[in-house]
């Protein structure tokens, strides 16, 4: 297996020990960003034209702690990109205080991965090879199309595909109309509020549209969080306004590494406590805010039927890449995965079929790779094949 030159920036001794013990990596280590960037880059002065150029040492992978002394992992990446306009080495951030908001920020900046600890060397090695391969493909694409930016090519639904979408959606809505009527009556009888729920999603060409579903929660679900406080596994663990451990130290000192959480600079101990308290409300078993009718239509996927209206409107197609919520779409617009938006948004697609074939196990990278593959190779008859593959996939027994 290929041995990779790895630059690790941080001071986690367990991480250092695991890299040194692994046969997959040859380790170079610096505790902070300043030392690492001084080692990675150097200025060359050309006397004849009074200019400076930058030479950069090539490594196969850079793994950087999010929180390091001086410039943090995000700032270091920005500095590297600023100094070296052709910087393309795989750059991965790791952290012991994983946050979804920072994941989005990392993807917006073009950072290749943002991972929670502990780090598995085999997984990291595979990810580095995969990132390198994708960047090489991207480079070839750009070199082969020097006069045309392929990322600005607007997707346009072909006539045959549009006719098929309208025909299928119209027939499906006709047959499903009794279900629509019964569901609407049931929702209205059980609780007041709109029958449909619309959320903002992003489809082809990064078009934002209202994504329709049947409402499955009570209208005041956000205000009813108090009702589920007893389900909070951390409810007896009060989250302090200020850290009691930091209060015992001299002014300006923290009991654990400084981190940013919800825009506040606090100690890692407090961040973990806040995250636990917040996370307890994100996944609530038997959530009482879901109506009885809502629970049924979720389990039977009836709540998804209104997306046929999106197909008729032209927001989506029968086959395509699933439309993404705004935060997920924003997170990948600056990455190689943005090519997925050069295809129609769809009710079903390539990754859904492949997911079933893999027993329901698929990484985010694999999913977006399949989205890109569909965007680059889709055709009307290819869509028909995917539809035919969708039905047996629905009944395929998943691997345990």
C-alpha cells in the first residue's frame, strides 16, 4: 500500500503516536501553524526583475487541528491559499469538539474534510487518496476546457424528459388524489394548521424553491419544546452561564482549550456541555409534537406525495439528484461536489438505488460522487433504467 508523506499540525500526543506507529504514513509534525507554514513555503527573490516567488514543499496530506496556538486551522488554510494560488494538497481539519456549523464553514472555504476524533489511519489514508484522485480529475477537466468554465454551464431539462415528467406526475396525482383528500381531511380533523409544509430546497443551477410535503407536526411544534424536556438525557446537568472551573483560574485563563461555539469563545469543557444539552432536543424518540396522522404518513412516505406538484411546476423531475436544504447546498458550492447541481432535482436517483444495493450504508462522499456521476452522464433512457431499478430496490432485503 502506498506510503504517504503526512504533515500533522497540532499537539495531540495520541494522534502523533498513531501516525508514527502506522506504516501508511511518513510523519512530519509541527505544533502550530506558523512553524508549519514556514516549513511548507519559502520566498525566492529574483534580483533581475525585483520580484519574489513562493516555493512550496509537496506533501501528500495535511492534517491540522482546528484549534492550535496562534492562527487556527481555518486561518492557516486561508493563508496557504493566499500565498499559493495553485495550492491543491489534501487539507483535513480534525477536532475533539465537532460542530455542524464548522463543517459548513469548512466546505464553503474549500477545505477537503472536517472530521471528529478519534482518527482511523486506514480511513484517513483512503480519504487522502480519494481526494487526490478527484482533484486530479478536476484539474484535467479545467485544462481541457480553458475557454469555458464548466461550473457556469446552465442545466436545461430536455423536451422528452419534461414531457415524461409531466405525464408521470399527472397520472400519479390522478391516482393519488383520493389519498391527498383523505390525508388533508385527517390532518385538518386532528389539528389546525396548513395541510402542506414547505421548506426551502436547492435544485438544478442552484435554484431555490419551495419543497412540498404534507405537514406531520403540530403547527406550534417549535414552541412546544418544553413538552419534551423530560426526554432530555442531560436535563439534570445544568449548563452554567460561566464555567465554574475557569472561574478558579487567573483572569484570561481557561480550564481547557479555547473553542468557538455559537459564536462565543469559551473553554472546551463548556462547549461540550452546551452541545450535549442542545443535542438532546435534536433527536427525540416518540416526539409528541408529531401528530398521529403525521406519524402514519411519515412511516408510509405519504408525506412525500406533494413533491409531485414540484415536478409539475418544473422545480424537480421524476429522476435526478435529491434537492438539498440550503445549509447543505451552501456547504458544497465551493467544492468539487458542486457539479451535482448541473442536473435536475428528482424524486429518485442514482444514489438511492445504489444505497439499497449496499445495504443502506453509504458515506456522504460516496453519495455526492454518485450525484456528480449522474450529472455528467444522465440521459432519458438512463432515467428509465433507474426507474426500473428503483422498484426492486424498494423490496430488496437490506444487509444486517
